[in-house]
């Protein structure tokens, strides 16, 4: 699968299928700190990703209220 990462911006090819949780563990990313997006859809942690998928991993951005 194609994995697009931000911060720093890079693109990886990872063999699937695997769950979102397994992918994040393999990339040493904290599940609480990132969003996994396939197409225009947020993907839950227990979802399976196929070899043909393209996913984007974005950091969660929290803004302060004022």
C-alpha cells in the first residue's frame, strides 16, 4: 500500500494487508496523535488496509479555544 506521511513529508510503500493499528505500530506512530485517511474517509484503528490502498497519515492538530 502507498502511505503518505506529513511532518516530514514522505511516501512509503508497505506490504499489506494489515490493520491500521499494525501499520501505526510498524511506523512507530502514536495512534492518538495521528489521523489515518483513505480517500476522503477517516479510517478507524480496527479497519484492514489492503495492498492496493493509498492512505494518508496526518498529525492531529488541536487548537486552543479563546
